[in-house]
C-alpha cells in the first residue's frame, strides 16, 4: 500500500471480546437468520460462496438475492442500527436493531419479508453451533450494545481492506473476501488447483457433504474472528492449510507475536498485536503472506503459476 493509503493504530477500534460477548452471540444468531434467507433463495456456488455476507459502507449485507422476476437485499446497518430490506421494485422496509430475543428478531424478519411479497422459508437450527437453539425458540440471546456493534463493523472495514490487498497478489483461484455467518468470521481462501482428500466432516449442524465440497481442493485460508471459539477469548486472525502439510506447524512466520495453535491446527495472531502496531496494515500483511508461504512451500504449490507482482491503483507495480 502507498503511504497515503495506510491506516494508523487509531483507525482500528478496541473490541475486547469479554466486553461485548453477549452482543456478539446475539448478532451471530441474527446474521444466521439473514444468511439463511440468502441461502434459501440463491443458486448454489462452489464452496458455499453463495451464502456469505459482505462488508458494506454501513455494516454487513447480502448483496442482491433473486426472487422470481425481482431481487432484494438485506443489510445490517451498524451505524444507524437498523435491518433494511430493499427490493428492486422500489419497496423498502426496515426494523430497529436493539436488545431483543432472537425469537422476536426471526419472527419480525419473516413477517417483514412477507409484507414485501417475499415468501421465504428457512431451516431454523443455527449452523456450525453445538446445541444450537432453533431461532423461534431462542430467548437466551437478546443483547445488543450499539457501541460495540459499530466498533466491530469498523474493525471489519479495516480488515476487509487489507484482506483485499492480500487477495490481489494471487492469480490462481481465490475466494472473495466474505463474512461467513455460520462461523462468524471474515475470510479469504486461496486454492492450489489440486484436489484434496475428502474432508472428515463432523462440524455441528453442518452436513458432511457440504464440508467435503467446500474443501474439495487444497487451500490456504486466512480470516478473522472476534473471539469465543477454540479457547480463544479475544479477537484474532488465523491462517490454516487443508490438508495440513507436513512441517507446516514448524514453519517460520511473521510477526514474532504469531504462533501455531496445536488445539486449532492453525496459526494465530492477536487482533491487538495488529491494532496497536505503528503500521497495522503491514503487520497484518506480514502474517497473511508468511503463513500463506508456509502452506505453499510445505505443500509444494506451483507458486510461479499462482502469484503475481502487486498492481497498485493506477497501474503501478511493486
């Protein structure tokens, strides 16, 4: 990135997970409701790329969802704290994002869609969540802290920007930068082009055939989650390879604060180590690049055919 495009530590908000874990758990379920609407109405795309949400100028959104001759989109406005549905025929409805049970949120979303002549039925058991409570019965998750919801989005804005910079360095098959509501993380995945052994499955409330299709080919995947999973009680970046190559865990990566978690089977870097750095962008790019190189080198990827010089806006290379 050119110096003018680099962020400073002040651009990256503090999002200590313990301070907003209840809100994060509720928002996770809300995004599952909306994500499952997209899943129900969008044609299948390889590796489940038809289901994620995307970082927007005000929060998280679905992009356009086809519905017969119309289309609609659903956006979490995490600045104005509303859920907004817009239809291509000009219709628009919204409801407030506020402290309320998931059961009420689910009911209101389905009723709002029906009022727009959008009849959508979804599977109401949360995905990738052990012992998930069906949405219509979930009165446990009911918290919403506006300040931390906005901070979370502001963090995603920075991370999305850097992930896209990293993505631009690869000319092989690569996912969009997208937010998976099942695992509640922002991710980007590179592919070697070679087939992978069948995934073992076993993910809670997630069909094994979907996991096997998602990991049908070798990957190096990186992402960010706000905390609360795998024994990680703080926001962190991760990077893993599937299948895990021999010597991957022992590879040298940067920055020094990054480490390999044997419990998770992936490299981890605390969000705060990025946020508090003099140049957060460069620290995060180091982590993304060196963990990818660890995967590509130990799995013997054809890097010459998959990588390129970085093209800057305006056409310059570096």
